[in-house]
């Protein structure tokens, strides 16, 4: 077996392992993400690449809670019952409940 065949086999194995991991974890992540954000509790804002989550939160009159692992993500909150709608109107791509904050944000 040539070195290029070994590398190709290793790449295939890593890709297959990655797909299996995603398939096992994705249902739990999607179940958490699909829960509607609760008014008054922190939410995760995901912004488009050309904006930042903090800018979107500021436009929607939100309060900063924790930074995301990248600028496009932040944990924010507001007492406004229509905060989620305000975030989408301000340009958010996705608003998730705060259950995923330990994964997506720097909460510790």
C-alpha cells in the first residue's frame, strides 16, 4: 500500500468518524435549540458574518450577558416579551434559548 493510499484511507476514516459523531450529537443539540426562548431569560444571538451579535442586541435594546466564542454569537437578555422578534428585526440570523450557552458562549 502506497503512502498516498494510506493517507486517503486515514482521511476517509476521520470523515466517517466525524459524520458518526455529528449524527449522534445533532438530535440533542437540535432539541435544545428548537425550544422557544423564554421572556426574561438569556438568549443566544447568532449574527450574519458582516455584523456582530452585540450590535444586533444593542439595536434590539438587549443587555449583554456573555460573549460568544466568536463575534457573531453572544448571550444577551431583555425583559421585553417581544425581544426575540426585535432581534430578528435587527438582523439576527438565529435566536436560540440559553440552554446551549455553555457550548456557544464563554459563560465561565
